[in-house]
C-alpha cells in the first residue's frame, strides 16, 4: 500500500480517467441497477426492484471476471477498482435492500432498525474484508453480501402465499438474520469467479428477470 501511495504522488490522473477501465464500467452498471431498484422500491413496483437487485449482483460478479482478463493493469487501476467496487457494494447490498424493506412496510418506523442494521452490517463486513481479505485465501469471514440480494430475490417468489402483513414480518426477519450472518465468524466459500457458479447465476438472473417481468406486465 505504501508503494502504491508513493506511485500515486508521481502520477495522479483525473477522476474520469478510470472510466476507461471495462471492469469499472461493470461496477457502475451494477450501481445503475441498484439505483433503479431503489427508484422502483420507492414507487412500490417491487418486482422491478428485485430485477434490478439481481442484475446488480450479476454485474458485481462480472467486474471481477473482466478485471482478471485485463492485461497491463497497474497497481493504481487495481486499487481504484477495489475501492470503487467496495463503495458500490454498500449501495447494492446495504442501502438497496434496506430501502426495499422500508418501502414494502410502507415506511413503518418499526422497520427502520432492520434497514439500518443491513446498512451497518454491510459497512462492517466490507471494512473487515478490505482489511483482512479472504480467510485461508479461499473463504469469506461472514456471509458474503451478494448472498443478501440473492436470498431476498428468491424469498419474494413465495410472497403470494402470504398476506402482505405476514410477509412483511418474514422479510424483516430475513433481513435481520442476513445482517447477523454478514458479521458473524461463519466461513463461507467465495462463489464468484468459478465457472459453474457463474453459469448458475446467469440462469438464475435470466429466470428471475423473466418471472418478475411476467408479474409486472
């Protein structure tokens, strides 16, 4: 890190310089998906919000794949990309589900602690990962944040089996449980970057998109 900081003082490009990096563009595309998910959550179009959330995961996985295939990436490029990805992850997996929870509960103040807990858990989880990285080089400490969106999108498939008030409680309980798992000592394998997992996420994303589009239209 010291070496990177010394190099940065010798060469400091403009902020927009890093938009030329395809991996960063993938990260920003994921941010756009979360932005739209927040917008649709506030409007109460929850199925559209869920589509945005799962595509944010897809782009989050894609930026790592793209970054690994780019040649001649400098230490600056890698560091900037990691910082950008980390900040966007807080929006994707902390802010977005929190707003979805609040909006689904019609912004009932009783749901504020759950939404804030998701935001805090994502910030703590990411800060810990940025400090210590993977455990034994292959496992996360705490449930990976992208699992939050994957599980939330999945549980909404069963929304129709419950009344709105009952499902609100189920959703609230799930968000709290996910938050505690995010900051737990649980060791979970890294899912992104593996061919089989990428294939499964691709099918899941397309399937979820098709299913919820049918609900919307």
